[in-house]
C-alpha cells in the first residue's frame, strides 16, 4: 500500500512506529531468516529484483530456464558460523517486496533442504520472462524481469514523448530516422564486459534479413555489452530463429527490447548490419489480419497523442479501439481512456471509465493503479480546490510505502516407537510478522524494517512459548553526499562481522571507487535474546572498486570484547572478479591475537560455450570461529566474568583454543541445461573435521577423517503443464558413522492458476557402522497451496516417515507424522 504523508496520514506513521515499539517489548523474533531484503527497481525495462542475503550463498542452478510464473533457484550455503547455522536451520522464510505495477512479484520464499542446500522460490501473479545474475559477493542475486504475453509491454513509453529524430550529419549519407519498431523481441547471442574484445561473429543463417547490434547496460557496478539480433513480433518467431542458430550460439536466449534500445540499434545498423524489413506481425487468433493491424496502428497513434498531451485526440482513438470486438488491446485501451479523460479534466467521465475497468478486470496487473487514480479523483471531487503557485521542495519524494506480511501456521509432530508408544513432540502455533516502511527520492532513501514472531506452545511439557526479533532497524541513505547509516538489529556477513548484531553501521563514499564503513554494536547469539551489552564489537572496513570493470576488493580490521577481555581481533578482506563467463571470490579472516587463520575461502565458477557451468570451492575455517567465548563450551558457568574468578585470562584463552576445531571442505560441481525444459546438475564434496583437545573437565572429541558426499539432480520444467517443475535427486554419503544412499522426488504442479500441489518423496538406505545395523527410511509428504486475490495464501501440508532398522539381535520399527496448516496475508 502507498500512503501520502500529510496532516491526515501522519497518524498512520505514528501508529506504525508505536506498533514497532510494542512488538519489540512484547516479542523477540522466532525465526532467523536467510533473506535480508527484497527490492524492486522498475524504472527501466526490464525491471530488476534484488534479493540480499544475511549469509553468503553459492548459486547452483535455477528452473525454469527463462520463463514462468514460479522461479526456483538452488543455493549452497558458504558460511558455517553460529549465526548462519541459526539462519539456515529455519524451516522457511517468506518476504514481501513493495508492490510494483511492472513486476508482478507476490513474494520470495527461502526453504532449507538440510544444512547443505536451500531453495529460493519467487512467485509471480502471471508469467514473466527473466534473467538471473548471481552477485559477485555471493550475498545477493539480481533477477531481470520482463512481463511476457502483454501486447503493450513497454507501458512506460505511454507517459513519455517518443524519442526525437536526430538531425542527419552533413556527410552526404542519409541516416535512418529514429522510430518505434513494432517488433520488440530479440535474441541475445553473447555477453561480454565493456573493455573486453567482442567475441568473433559466427555463421547465422539469413543474417542479411536481421539487424545485428550491441547494447550496453549496468549490472552491479559493471558495464555489460550484449550482442543481439532482431527484431521479431512474437516470442514464437524469435524462438524459431534461435533454434536455427543453436549449434553456433547454444547459450542464446530470447529477450525483450525497449523502444529506446530499438532506436539505438537502428543507428548502429549502418555499421553492424544491412537494414532489413522485419518479419510481418501475425494476427491474434480469431481476429482478421487487417483488423488487428488497424487496431495496433490506432493504439500507436493514441500513444503518441497522450505522450504529447493531445488528450482529446487520444480519447477519440481509444474510444475507437473499444468499438471493436474484444481484442488483445481492449484492456489497455480502457485504462488509458480513463487516463486521457483525467488529463483532459473530464473527471466524471474518467471516474466512469475507471469503474468500468475495475468491473471488467478486477484482478489485472493494472487494477491497483486504477484504484489509486479512482480514489484520488473521488477524494478530490469531495474537497474544495486550492490554488497553488509554488512547488514543494520535496515534490521529488515518493509517498511513504508500507508493506509486509503476517502469517499463522500450526504444526503438530508425533512419533511412535515399539517401546515408548506414541509421543507428541510438537504442537505449536507460529505467528510471524514482517513490516517495512520506505520512502525514496532523488536525494535519499529511508527505510525501517521489523521481522519477528511469537511461538505459542500447546504442550505442557514442551519448550514453552517464545518470541524473538530477527530484524528491527532504521536505514538512511543520502545519495548526494554518499552517506549511509543503519541503526538497530541487523545482519552483516562481511567486513569482519560474523552475522547478526544490535548496533550502528555507517558508510561514506569517499570516491567513485572507495567506500569507508564503520561498525559498532553488540553481537546477537540468538534472536530470542534482548540486547546484551557484555559483548561488543567495533571495526573499520573499506570497499574498493570496481577496477578494470571486473575487480572489487574489501579490507577490514575488527575487534570484539567480552566482559572486559579480548574476545576477537581480526584482519582480512575479499577479492572478487566477475565477468559473464567466469567469477572468483577469495575471502580471508585472520585473528592476530590468537595468531590463527579463522577462515579462508575460494569460490569460482566458469561457464562454457555450451552453457555448462562448473563451480568449485575450497573452504578452510575454524569451527566455530575462534573467540574467547568458546571457552564456555562444556562449562557450567554462564559467562566469561564468572570464569575469571577461577581461571586466568591466559588459561581461558587456552580453553577457547581447545574447544575450537577446524574443518576443510572441497566441492566440485557442474550443471548443464539440455534445453529450456531439461537440465542436470551434480557435485562431489569431501570434508574433514579435526578433533579437539581434552581440558577444563571437557573430554576430547575425535576428528571425522575424510567424508565424501555425491549429489546428482535431474530437473524438468513445463513437462505436463506450463509452470510445473519436477526434480529427481540422487545422493550418496560416505561418512565416519554410516553410508547413506538416498533418492528423492519433488514435484510442483499448478492444478489451476491459484492452486498448486507439491508431492515429495524421499527414500534412504543406511548402513550404520557405529552399531552394525542397516536401516530403510521412507518419507512422503504433500503440500497444497491456494492463492486468493494475490495477497492471501493458504497452505496445508502433511507427511510421515517410516523407518525399519535391522540390529544385530533385533528389529526396530519407528513411524512419525506431521501436519502443518496456516495462511499468509500480504499488505
């Protein structure tokens, strides 16, 4: 919802702040999520969805490949410190973004699959085209989105004048005039960074029939170039040509070009290609060719008229379009007829057109915008007009936006054994709330966010009721001077900060290539905790780049204290390289007080010409991160202050080192899309955890030795029905305690537009070396999802697990089941 802050609506802002304060006092978040923020920038076409994470995540694959109303992205968590384990242990997290007319995003959900994998699911209210860009820092991902199957996809051009024709240079050569081509679909052949050589052109059948050009666009501070060919009236036409060039350009995909890009391409065509006539537009099914061509020309004339403030002419043209039988342009013509009448000050007529639109298209993508215009006209008609000759100094500021979601889910778990009978292990109601307030202008960006929940436990002998806060902060960004600040409970996994903390993070962009950051606050062990001041941290970091359009760096120094003694003092940084073909991330955290390498990580990806992506990682780290607080493990005393009564600081630091192991992990993986419908991915991981020493009354823990994990996945999309996704996974684990073979299936099937079912099945066979037993496990489940009016979702899920374990002298059968039901409301 958007609320304009004035004398009537400022009360809502005060109520919002009061609500946050009351929630902070009464609740302290239950779930620690992996998603930090979800932002939409729809000023350009395609628009950009940016999702920031609270922990580093390595991209694995996504499905469907280019188009759909549900997008599933698989990640591998990189970090394993205490904070990220708490985050990834959450069953699932759902976050809502501010509403956007051009991006029909409903929500983003992250669900963990064990501790080694997670799935980010983006749900849209209609089918969209998209492109995926994992962030070089592995802490965010970008999704470029264009709405598919919309007759007027570049709707922003309806509100701006068409590009002006440039005056031809006096060279004797006649240049093409700029104009809006009706064919908006193109084929992206290859991508390369600015400053790099353009890949050699390959053979393209009938190349002389098309326009070959390059286009530039920024992504994550880098300037990309794309080699493209066009133009096509429909996606189907472009797909047919893409099939012809698949052997030469296996990574090619169909994209959408704005009017500005088309005009720029036509100017390039004198250099890059011979001008041609694009393939003719095909009429929509059920309409004569001449009729659709005529209607389209009327819409184009009306677009130009409304862009040049010829409102009366636009009204006549849109009215004429609506006199035809129902056609692909009827909905847009009705909406913009109302707009033209509003601009022509025919307010009563505009109100009638808007009401008519909402009656015919109440669930369309333009309905929210029409409702806002209708509400504005209705309110204005009931108030006396006030003349104003001055413009507010803050008129560039958008109105405050308030959005979020509330959910309630009940879950019941029960286990049955031959010896103990039935036992209910969980019966609880989870109440989750996510609120965001935001205002943006040309000079600043203000945002406040709260994420928390309350868990009500129905079991008398259960864990009890609990509440927690995972996010509660105010964020301000002054663009003109490059200043930023965030105050409150927040998450940070760079600059030496190990995760969630209560405090202040500030930044100053000193130059185009350097930003200096200061951080100070109190580490948060659990989101159930209130602010604890016995531990505090402070640090300095600098972000450097981008250099050579590919390199970024970060350097930091940080110190942490606990009860008056040094907890951690570390230096380190990151080096990141990224281009469309390969990327590299190197991260080091070294504790100079303990003279210990806390973390060293190398992550790399390489995309081959046939679209095969190879990913590799080398990860060495202390587990957990070495801090003096580690000395409390295995002790009965609650804090370092009490431990100092019986031990010296040096003895406590030795205990901390004895409680800290180190783990080394190597992973090599690959994924390959065979087509837009099928892809395969797999990886091999080897891991070794060292042992710990006996001291302070705590026994030694032996190491694991080398453990091996093998994963293979087959992913299919749009197999039976548009929008379905099927995953078949095979996994084999060779660990120090058992060998485990697993097969799992996960199917997401849209029964109807608003109904979706998700059956899952997992079968395990375990050969346990610790007790010489074998074990079969079968775990089926089914989830049903119903979406009502875009903002409301109802879920019902049930499943069970049946286990048969063959011991040396006995057989044990165990069964369990769970049921979960609830709803989520977005606002």
